[in-house]
């Protein structure tokens, strides 16, 4: 018999990887215990790293703790967590039911999991920030960033056209949970989108799970300079 689920995450304002399984589970109605491990530094001696010793072999979040047949199980990769949840809760249909759509959803999710390096690098995740001028400058300066944004728009458009929406494969699923942080990145940096993508982004933000994550991120008010390449002080402290 499987054990209870405990999800270890980082700061909601800064941890896009933590957001994926958290939003997936919250949106699907999967009960879990949240354990926040605050970012203080990513150096070996930091409190963040010390709390992960013996828990995550990579020293990163998210980490899902559970048990199968009484044996403890730790899953430390976001895609592996999603696959585990899909197998454990098949009735929730976290992947599409149809074989072709399911294969495409896995490919789309894996592309997000492994790719979009320029988007991640130049647009660090920051739910609270509002940086449209920075976004405009960075898009003008970096061709790889523009290419990543174009690919996201193309991918969303193709999936929505094929499924009919409202989400990438009809109902909210793993693919949407993986692209939800991208929606928030594009919002933070004021990236203009076509009509179909604007509608999809709005629906993602309005999802109960995503809205709850945003609410938690805004409540943190934890300004971490090493996560802030474009700001030197919290909004309330700037003159």
C-alpha cells in the first residue's frame, strides 16, 4: 500500500521546478504535505543544501517522498514525479487518454523538461517581479531567446488547434503543469503573444492550482539578491 505524499519545494517566487509538481497535484486534487526548504544559498554549506542531505541525491528541489508496500521511496526529478503520479492515479488522466495525444504530450513535456535554455537563462523565474522593459531589451539582444519564445508560441498554438483547448491537450494535465512556469516567466518579462497564446496563458493563470501558487509566491516577500540579476532591492525599498 502506498504511503502519503510529501513534496519538498523551494521558494515559490523563484522555484519554477518546484512549481510543476505542486501545481499538478493541487490542480488534480491530489492530497500532499508541503515542505518548504527556503533558498539561502546553493553553496555546499548552505542551510538549503544541509536540509537536503540524505533526501535528494542531487541536492535540488523538488523532491517527492512516499512509500510503496511499506518501503520508503524518494523521487527527485520533476518528470519522474509526474510519471509516478500518473501511474498512481490513473483515473485522474494526467496524460491524455488517446495513444497519439499521449505520445505527443510526453514529447511536448520532455521538450520543456530538457530544453529552452535561453529562456531559462535570460528570463529567471520571478513571480512577483514586473520587468517588461528588461524583457524587451533582452529579446532584442538575444536571438536564442527570441527563438525559444517563438517555439513556445508555435507549440502552444499547434497543441491548442489539435485538441480544441481549453488546455494543451483538452483538460489540464502534466504538459500544462510543465508550461505553467513559462506562462509566468512571459508575464514577468512582458512578452507579447498571439491571440491563441494570450487566451491559453490567461486560462493557466486562472487555474486554482496556479492561482494558489501565485498567491503563495506573493506572500513570501523574500528578496534574494542571488536570484535577482535585474534588481538590486525589493520593490518597497527602491527610491
